[in-house]
């Protein structure tokens, strides 16, 4: 078994030594801590694969340490050591999630066997989690056979084999990342890495060093060399997510790299050749982004060699039942869905597309607690504005003049859409299912604050 990192927590240095020698002989890396607080610190600095802790220590006890770890969301396996006579507390520790306990004085062989078993199990569990994640994100995980989606699958198959740069566009939640991963998987590069980088989520100042890496001393805080995502993706695929959020100056640099296929780490002038396929995604209209000055036109042409545009869910409603059943299948215990609830889902506008649908199903399955999912388990906005639920006039029927009443209804709905979208015009327009231009026009006409 490869070397693993074991954290030994004991307030007796003699005991630390004994365990250290034994673990090192087994080929593991050992870190010792004299109490619970030190142990928490050590684990924050570098994660451990196993913790062996004494039960009774000055300060934080072994069980308290275990509790803190779990509260921090750390599920590292913990073995509790206990002196003869305090077995009840050891059993207590097992209930809190310790994976084993040993009674002192202990039998070295038995302890070695226990350690090997626990480390092997947890490594297998990690590998399985990883594989399951990979499979869940993979090619075979697309649901939906509508015409527009079949067209998408065809395009993926066509473009995957080469090195063509691909721009994936489409509203939020339509599956752009899923497509990017599928492209990689179906390509001859699938043995190398798929490296995603989200240009919107990474602060401007560090995006450049994330992409290209840096050498020690390149800037304050650069205490050692670091490989960038471009180098990581060598031979594989680099996924530039939310490309339009990349600062313009960096876009110029990226363009140069794409033309020349070499990078320089920050602070170095050594040219490193890279062989990377670029897949980029954006949920903005790229043309609009160009005219807004967010996307360099020359970069757009360099990247948009092949475009896959994902259709919003409301334009392929026939996929909704399959998606619902697919997502319900992932929810343990859920027992189907009523026809009325399915109708609501099929009629809704889905501004958040497949991701929103996934969330709604997850939530409904929780609320339904194993019952059939029904209308009452769905969010209000999906059920309240249905035609058969009746419409209440925003103005009463005192006057039957149509134009001012319609204007007021429009104004109320636009205001609500702006509120829900955090005053983001393009999102609000999508919620209203009108073009952004139409929204601007209406804002002006209705004299609303834009
Ligand atoms: N056709 C599909 N079949 C099954 N699941 C899908 C499909 N499309 C999207 N999903 C799921 O919906 C969620 C959102 O997809 P994804 O992250 O790819 O969207 P996105 O277009 O990148 O959104 P954003 O622009 O917000 O980043 C993911 O959990 C994804 O697995
Ligand atoms: Mg995405």
C-alpha cells in the first residue's frame, strides 16, 4: 500500500514515539500532536488519512477531538486508544463515529492489521466516490431525446475527435459544463486531464497566475513555483467557463497563447510549449458581450471555431418528463409524481433551466418524504400563476379601460422580475420571456426606473 499520512495524538511523548516507530516501519508518514487543539491545527495545515488519538488527554479529550472534526465536515477515520477499564467511553466514541478502538496495553500485530484495514477501506471508498462522480458527470448522463438535444449530441460526436476549439453557449443551467466534459470524454485526449477554470469565480488578480502558473518570487506571496491550469491540461482539455467574465487585458494574453501554443509562467521568461484543447462556455450572448466591451472580438473568432448552442428547457419541454424521472431516480425513497404536478412542471418557464428543475425535484422529494410528489410539493411560483388557478386583476374592476390596466399589470410583473433577478436586465427579460430590447422599451414606455 502506498504511503499514507497518519496523525498520532497523545499527551505522552513516549506513546507518540512507540506509535511513530511502528507506523514508519509500516511505510507511513507520521505527524504527532500533544493534544486535541494541536491536532486540529495540524489537520488544517495538511489533511491526514488516519487519526489515532488517546481518549484521555489534558485539555480536549479524544471524543471531543472526534466531535470537532466531524463538525468541521472532516470524515477522516479515527482510532481511539483507551486504557483498560474505560471501555464504556470507547464505545461512546464508536457511536460518535470513531472507526475502531484499541485497549492499552495493545498488541502490535493486531493494531497493524487494524490500521491497514482501515486505510485500505477508506482509500477504496475515496476511489469509488471519485469514480462515481466522474461517471455521474459523464457522457452517458445526458437525459432527453428531443430534436434539439439530438442535434447537440450529433455536434458533440462530430467535433470531439479533433482539436477544434469549441464555444458552448446557452442560458444558465442548460448543461454547458456537461457538454464540455462529454466532449473531453469522447475525444482522443480523454486519458489526459479535463481542467475546468471558472473565470467568474476567481478574483481578477489571481486568474492570470491560475492560468499560467508562476515562479517563486514572481510577486509577494509566491513562495514556491506553481504550475498553472494550462500546463495541467497539457495533452488534455482546458475548460474556460464564463469566458466573458475574463478581464479584457487577460483576454489579449490568452489570444496570444492560443495562437502560439506556448505559455510563460509569471515571473519567468522561459517558454513552455503546451498542447491543449480549449473549450469555452458563456451564458451571455457572445455578440452582445462584444458590443458591451466584455469580450474581445478577435478572441471570439479564435475560440468560436465551432459553436454548440444549448437550447433553453422551455424550448424542449418534451424532455421534461424524462428529466423529472431521471432526477427522481437519484432520490432515495421518492415514489413517482402525480399527473397534475407533472403538468405544472411542463408549463413552467424554467429560467434556471435543467439546474432549476433538478433543484425543484430534489426539494419536492424531501418535502414529499417518500410520498408521490404532488402540486403542493412544488414551489409557489410554479403553481400560483397557472391559468386554472384564476387570475386576480391588479386593479380591481372599477374601471374597465384596458390599456391602463394592462400597463399596470406589465409594470407590476416587470418590477417583480427585476426584483427576482437582482436588477439584472437580461435575467429579468428571460424571466418575462421577452427580449432584452423589448424590456428596455417597456421600461421607458412605462416610465420605470431601469
Ligand atoms: N440534458 C441533461 N441531462 C441531465 N442532467 C443535465 C442535463 N443538462 C444539465 N443537467 C444537469 O443540470 C445541472 C446544470 O448543468 P451545467 O452545470 O452543465 O449547466 P451550465 O450550462 O454550465 O450552467 P451555468 O451557466 O449556470 O454554469 C448539472 O447538475 C447537470 O448535471
Ligand atoms: Mg456552468
